[in-house]
C-alpha cells in the first residue's frame, strides 16, 4: 500500500502541462498499478439493437372510402384483408340523392346549351348592328354563369363516384341511376370494413379503410441515452425480415416511461411486416464515422467529455472520443484512430488520477 502511494505522489504534485503531452509511466509503475493496454477493434457501427417498435402506416399511404351522400349500402364487394387495385369497385351505394344529382346535371347541361345558342345569336345580331352591345354583354354573362353551374354539377357527380362516361350520359339525360359504385382510391390492402349490406348511412360516413403496405413506418421507443446517438438518415433493420429503411425523425420530448420516439420508414418486401405488429429493430451507426470498439471500462468521463488513454512512448496520451453506443461490457466510439493504437483497459483510474495531477481536463 505504501509503495502505491509513493508511486502516485509524483503525479499528484506535477504542475499543469499541455493536454496532449504524454502522461509519463515507467514499466515499474505500470506493473505496480496494474495498468494494462489492449488493441482497438473496428466496429460494425450498430448504434442500438433490440429496440421495441410498432408497425404503423404512413398517413400519405392510407385512404378512407366514405359515403358521398346519404343512402343505403346495397352491396359490399371486398372483405377485410383483400388486396385491391386503384379504381376497383368496392361497394355500391343507393339513394335518391344520386338520381337527383344526375337530373340536376342534365338540367344544367340544357341551360348551358341554351345560353350558348343565345350568345351566338346575339353576337351575330350585334355584328349586323341590330342589337345593342349591352344585350351581347348580358348574354355572355349568362353563358359564363351557365357553364360554371354545369362545371359545378359535373364536379359534384365526380365526387359522388360517377365515372366520366356516366357523367356524360347524365348530361344527355340518359341512364339516370339511383346507385353508384364506390371505388378504391389507391391500390392496397383493405384494413377495415365498416359497411354492411343493407345498412343505411349518412353522407361522409366511413365505409372502408385501405392502405398501401409496401412502405411502412416504425414507431421506435428508445431510452434517452440511445436516442441521443441517433440522427435522421441512419439505417434501420428489422432482424429476421427483409424490411429495412432509415430514421425519419428523432422525437424532441420524453414520455412518462423516459423513452424517446424515433420514427423510421422501411420497405416491406413480401408484406412480412403487418400493421400494429410489435417488432424489435436495430439502428446502425452514423454513416462515415470512424467507429471503433473498446471495453466500456476504458472510457472515463471528465468535464462533460468522454476520454480514453492511448499508449505512447513513455506513457499515455488522453484522447477525446464520442460514444456512439454501449452494448454489454463494450462501447462503440468515434475518434480519429488509425487502428494501430492500444488503449488502457485496466488500471484506468490510476492513469486518470495521474492525468488530473498534471492539470488534465
């Protein structure tokens, strides 16, 4: 015990020196204090593994089929889990409002044609000097109004689910129908079916929910210390599947469980992931970083920074590192190593005490 004290005393009384100067250690002192070094090893770059996540659908890849008007569901053509194509009929809605809307469109088309004929006739009469310019202006305004009304009726039928051919037929007053086929707005999978054959619904009632599951989101819940090592763009992998992607955003708040929400977007080839499925994920380290793995005990904390002691001629040199992740007894760090260095892995406290004694950070 007295021997160790004598060895440490010279370090504790050293005057402050530059940080990058070696901390002098003789072979005798290293042996007495149990200072041992080990070589660096390259790190694969995993920032975190085994993080829990929930599979969700990106908002822009989900659509709801709703009733355009009040009516009755006369037919449901798909079931939960079915795959559908964009434009595929999924349900039939019947209601008096549908026939009324088509009739109103036919009347608007007639008014637009009559207004067009009147405007054409008055233009000709005006050119011959038979009518005043004010009359021509009035018929032009009437034509503009009639065309706007017809465009409004066409848009209304389109919103109700009528095809271009059905709208054209309605303008001619042909094949007026009290029912319409509602179609899938996107290609995807039916996630919910709220419509029931024979059921009456009000306008805007949700009938089906469809989502494209080729690309999904992962809502990852990570501890605060892990979240601090993650940034948008880092690779995310779901082990045991082909699903992989990248981090979209790292949350700026912490939940009651002291977890940070990390959202990632992943490709879902073959539909291996399912909506609301609970999975574990791996987040890779930052691209382009010089990543190395060292024993966790080799890292010391001083003045808000992490350090390791690198073996040098006659002693050791402190080097600041950025801890990227911790796993078991080791840690992945980023630092400008060459790969040939050896770092202190035993007797770290003694080296740190010597460093502090010479005015280390």
